[in-house]
C-alpha cells in the first residue's frame, strides 16, 4: 500500500483517504482555533483505527488543555498509537506524548524540537511545540522554534499564516515588537480567522501601552476572530484589558458578563481569563458582586489536580474572591504534594507557583506585607511556570497594590517608576506614579 502524505508532505501511516481528510480538517481547525478538532481526530481513527497521526492529534488536543482529567483520553490515544507501524517522524510525536503524560514537559518539547528540525513542515510538531514553549515559559524557543522552520515554508505552502502568527507571538515575548506586529498583521491578512495571530498583535499593543490602537485592532473585525473560536474568550479578555487600562470599568464588566464569562465556561483557558480579569478589578477596588462565585465553582474540581502551577495561581484568585477558604486550603495542600512529586510541575510549583499562590491568598486576607515578601523573589523567574508577559503582569499589579496597602511607599514608588519607564503612555502607570508621589 502506498504511504499517504498530508498537504505538506508529512507521512500518514495507516491512513486511508477518508481518515486523512478528517485528520487534515482537525489540524486545520487547531491551526485556526475554531470548531471541534477532537471530533475530526476521532472521525479519522474511526475510518482507519491503525492511523497513527489520528491518534496522535487526539492525544495532543487533550493534553494542550492542561486539565488533569484530559490526561485519561490522551493516554488512551497514546496507547492506541504506540504499537502501530510508524515512521521515525511519527514515532517522535508518540514519544513526546509519552513524556508529557509522565509530567516531563521540557522533554516533550525537546523531542518535538528534534522532529521539527528534521521535518520543518510538520505543522503539528511546530504548533504543539510552540504551545509547550508557552506553557513552560520558554520565550526564546517560542520565537526560534518557528524561525528555524520559516525558510522551508514558501508563500504558497498551506497554512503559512499559522507559522507567521506563531512567530509573531514568539517575537513579541522576546520584546521584538515591530517585527512581531508586522508578522502578526501579515498572518491575519493571509487568514482573518487566525485567532492566534490576532492575539499576537494584541500582545504587542498591550506591552507597548498602545491602548487605543489595541481597541481599534480588536474591534475592527471581531466576527472573524471570535466566530466558532475556542480562543475567542482570550481575545475578548485582551480587549477588556485595554478598557480597564482606561478605567472604563462598566465596559469591562459588560465584556465579562457577555463574551468572556457569560456562558460560564468550564474550559480551563476561559476560567483563567475570567479569574485574572476579576482579580485585576479587585486590585482596583472595583466591586464585582457575585461574579466570583461562578468562577470559583468552575475551579473547585481542580483544587486537588496539582498538575500545572499556572492554573493553581488563578484558582486561588477565584477561591479568595469567592471567600472559599476550604478550597484554598485544599489547593495549598495539593501543591505541597506536587512539590515533592515527579515531573516538571514539581519545580514549576516549588520555584514560582506555590509562593505566588500563597501571595494571592495573603493579599486577599489583608496580609499585604507577606504578599510583597512572597512575590518579590518569584516575579523575576515567573516565566518558569508559563504564561505570557501580559498574563504574568498580574503579579506586578498585585505587588504594586500590596506595597501601597502595606505602607511600603519607597518600594511602591520604585515599582511605579519601573512601570512608567516600560509604558510611558499608560494611564494606569501614570496613576501609580501620582499615587506614589502623594504617599
């Protein structure tokens, strides 16, 4: 039987034509963050149970959720794939999945790095590797994993927009803002539904303090980046950050009650954004009513997960906001166990996750001096537990507010000056500077 290949020349061992078509549909949905790629992956293996990459795609889709329960179906797909006949390239994917299932995030990313070096048009290896770099805070690899592959993608290679969008985000995380913005806008010009590229430009404008430009960018064509997108909430969150920067809290709450958390999503990335936005409002002293309760309820089943420290910090925000001391205690106890466990999350939690999660709890309890003490040494290495600069900015915002409330005004002034230097046009940075001067 002739070995089928995908539209970029990658092998599809065990596939028939129908399975290959479903697989490519699922991969395309992942590239755009639209629809339900899991359905497509499952359709591909229903057509051809021996199709390696169909099982691989399904496993990666569950693992990228970072939700502990998702490890169960991911392991099922890995088990279905691991003894099938496959190429060395496909075996790299299977090996990387095995590493991540065992908690070896960095090793999984490294194996996919080698796959993409040998096969630079392996879209799945590049995109999953890019996401793993994001989850582990590897800013340089966010950029360079994709930069290495770009010369092998001609302008007419299918899916080139996704490469440009990923490269844009990596450039942004490395502070190369002009190049990042150009790459992101080029990606959206190629494919207006590319939600990751849309968000890469949003990050650039956020980091540069170009608030009005950000609002214009996000409001120009929200239908394109939000329709059927499982990344829509995060992009709405970016829009809300711009409005919060301007002090337009009514609009922020409208966005929260509508596209951000009106549906009360149980999907982890949506829950993270909901908690992070409410916490930023909390830091500004803005009353959010009973909104915390729904977010805390969504996080409750994850209080004992202990699989990813970045999620823990956001769960604590929700538990503090909702006054759920019982869940907060469960979360901290779970982190104690995680820190002595196997796998990379032990160091994610020990080095960053546990101290900042305790700091969030301390701030909520009014122990602001303790929050300052816990955040200060952790924030310089906070990238080690993942997220973007924009997401981790919540630590800086909490530190500034904690220093103010603790009466540590010299530190408050220093942090305000630091923020003004980074974002001279930022209304919030100027507000912090004025408040520090008054103190």
